[in-house]
């Protein structure tokens, strides 16, 4: 099914692997070394995985949950109707706010694709016109407008998905998830000059045009008045 699903398994298989001691934990944080998972941790992981599975099937029967064993891959990710979570997220504790944000993406997928398509049509028209007129400025402007609009569309839907998680009652979970991401980013910042460049002092990604900054997202959620 493509590279996204390499080393990716359904919860049933993950639970079997955990019970049969077929999988160890490794991550960049353990410098790639694999460590045994103790019994208590295993039970917690199985419980959380089952809980996630239940929440998803109550919400939408079409969404499938997968766990990725690749230690390099982190976080939560939606691919078509599949939600992928990393084994390290499972190890350190699953977050329902992050889960419902991804379900939000599934929910808004058609709308987002519609706006991206509209933007693409606008771009091609504008670009074609620029080429026809042999206007470098028009060609340049069309590209600039296309990428800015793409960033705006993406950020708008990221916010809608955050609000989707809030609506489902997981506002604090989502804030905790963003705080955790910031802490992880700050740790990465000290590891190499490249990460130092890419990550701000607050732990925000400097070059992420598709998502609002973590600090902005947290502030927005904290100031939100729920009725
Ligand atoms: Zn998102």
C-alpha cells in the first residue's frame, strides 16, 4: 500500500506483539538502543490502544488505526481514512486531543481539498495568463499567491481540527500535547546547529508554513470561551 505503511501494524497485531514480547522500545531519545518494556507499561499501552480503538469506532467506522514501529517517526498522522500513530507515542502515553485533531482532518478532508483545488485552478489560470503575456512579474506573483493561499488554507483547517478536538471535550489534552511537542522541540534544538536554526527559543518550528506556531495554538485554545 505504499511506503507510509512500512512497519505499520493494526492494533490487534501490536497487542499480540506486546503480549508475546516480540517488540522492544527504541527511539532517538534512547539513541536507537532498544529496551525491554516492563509488564506494567505493557498493560497501560494495551489499555490505551483499546481505548483509542473504541473512541474511533464510536466516532467513525471508516477510520482505521495503525501503529508505526519505525523509531524515527513520531506524532499522529492522517492518511486517507487511516490514522497513524508512532510506537513511541504509544509508549509515552496516547493523547486523545491529538487523536480528535486527526479525526477532524478526516471530517474536513473534502472541504480542504475543495479549497486546495480552487487555489490550484486560480494558480494555473494566473500562471497561464502570465506566460501568454510573457510577464515575469505575473508568473512570479501567481506562484507567491498560490503558496501563501495554500499556507492560509492549511492553517485555517489546522485551527478547525483543533476546535474539533475542543468540541469533543479534549481541549486540555490538546494543550498538553502541544506543550509536550514544544518541550521535545527545545530538546532537539540543543542537538545540532540545523535544529537550532529551525526551532525558535519557544520551541516553535520556524519554517512550518502549513501549521500555526505551537505557541499560537496554545494561546488560542487557552483564550477560547466555550459555551
Ligand atoms: Zn493537523
